C-alpha cells in the first residue's frame, strides 16, 4: 500500500501525526495481538518490530511507508477488521500512536 493509493492526503497525515501520542515499547512488548481489532495505528519512529502468526508465516501487510516512518496496522484499521498477526518489539521502540478518535 502506498500513500498515493490511500484516501488520506499528505495534509491529513500531517494533522493526524500532530495529534499522535509518543509511546515507548521495550524489547519483547506486544503492540497488538492477532485477532484483536485496532484502536488506532502506530508510526514506528525508532527500533524494530516483528510480526508473527499462529501456525503460519505472517505477511508484511501491516507496513505502510511515510516520510516520517513506517505506519503499522493501517490496512486492518481502515478495513475495520482484526489484525492477522501479532506485532512485538524486537528492540526498544519509539512509536507515535494515532487513536481511532482522531480519524474524522
């Protein structure tokens, strides 16, 4: 998925990013679990994450690139469906969390 195919414009992304909350995740902490519904999206600002799926390899459908970093979980969020993978911090990470309530 790329920004040109998204219905969200650069100006809208800038507004959403400005309203985000910075969160820190320690190595091994889970950002979200397979089967749970998103409460928002994450923008990976530093660190690295991994995706795992029970019994089968997980496709990297959860990444969407912006100049400010990688957005995690956008596709399930926009489609209103549960995550297909669990996302865990591989190392200490800094994220910007944009809650569902900011998507107007």
